[in-house]
C-alpha cells in the first residue's frame, strides 16, 4: 500500500467494510481506521453506560456468549460479563477449574465442544500463546481474545487507546512510555502494536532481563534507565510484574526493582507536567507504582481504564455479531 492510498484513521469505510474481521484475536490484524471505528463505537457506550440507558439495550437479546477462561481473571471476566449482559445477551462463564481441560482434554477437543454448544460468540482467555487463534479456526462463531499467553490482549489495548484519547484529546502524535515487565506482557505487545499503528512515539522502559529481544522490529525505542525513558512523556504506562509467568531469576528483589523502575512522585517529574499515568491492573503497590500516584485522580487513569473496558467490550461484541444478526450493510 502506498502512502497515497493509506486511509486516515478517522476515515473509515461504510458498513461492514469498516471492520472486516470475523474474530478479534489480536491488534496485529487491524488497520488504523478499524481501531478508530471501534473506539468511536465505544464512545457511544461510555455515554450510555453513564446515563444508565445501556442497561436497557437488548440488541444481543437471544444470543448466547460463552466466556471461556482457562486462566484466572477477575476484572477482564467481569468486564466481558457486564458488557454482554448490558447488550441483552445470555452470558455463560466457564472457568478452567470447572472444565474438562483439568481432566486432560486437548485444546482442539475443547474447541469442538464449545462449537457444538452453538454459542453466538466466545470470549477466550488462555495461558498459551496462539491458543485463541487455534480455537477461532475450529468454531463457527466470532471469537474474542481476552488474553493468550505472552501473545496479545487486544481489548486491553483498545480500552487504553480510548482512555488516552479521552484524557489527551487525541491518540496520535504522543510520546508514550511503557514501563516494567515488557517481556511477559501481552498488554505491552498489544499496546505497542496499536499505539505505533496510530502514529505515536512509543518507548519501552525495562531492565535488560525483562526486555524482549529485537524490540526495534516493533518500531519502538528501548531504554534501561527509567528517568531517561519517561522524560517528556505524555503518557506513562506502568506494567505489573508478572511473577506467575517468570521461570527464572529476572529480578534481584522487589525493593531494588522499585528503586530503579518504580514510579514515584519524584520520578514522575521527568514526564510532562500534564502526563497521565496508566496501569492495566492489578497493581503491585509500592513495587511498580506508588499509591500516591495510583490514587491521584488528576494524573492516574486506572479506574477510568476499567470503565472504558466495559464500553470497548460492548462495542466489540456488538460489531462482531452484526453479520449473524443481519444488521443492514453487514452481510
């Protein structure tokens, strides 16, 4: 595609051409205008959620959504459940501890079982990278990725983009520092893909042991010094230390990590005076971020990110089920 044929993010085509995908398994498959289309759709749900009107919407009435979470989650599961119910769908949550996976069932067998249940959409969270795509290839309904291994967490990146856009007035041309455990973070990967695609300068700030190799291929700048990495940043996005994914001695101690990479009020002075602070949660307070920053409503967007998550997931469920609902223009 030449520069003269690239469609601006704000200029998306009509109808189903605005979002051409059957599934949402990752940000990597999306174009800038498809991201913009989802964000614009989510904006409407933010307003309706705040007014209470969204609780009476029934556009997904009669549809069944299965939240198949093979990995523990609280906020993502609840967010998808609330999103589905506010759209009028019947929502069924399947937890790994209650599934046949614990009995040795293969992922393909699980996919076949889910498909036989004739769900209208399936939301999947899995500890293995690529597991969501494997299931998507085997079922007859839309699949949404709620996080797979170290691969991607697309709806988190979309809700983060929406939060940035609402706070900063735009989501392009900004300097964004993503700080912390980048190596194990699917949130970081999806955000890098989305934010670079939308035309931002993205920096990665992490210890060498928590920095993935060949990051330059993702069009980011890598820093190992926290103060240097967040200097003059518009957005400082902190990541949780994912101890459950670590299989080696990546860090000497939580105390030393905080001293070098923890976000403190003093360190935040390196960023722009109006910089916002983000965190996907759950937080390790006093490790990657000080409570005084996390609870500062003027700088922190953490609770707003949770709110935007419901709106973004409502938009995604609505958009991905339009073809099977026979929405005009989406055939």
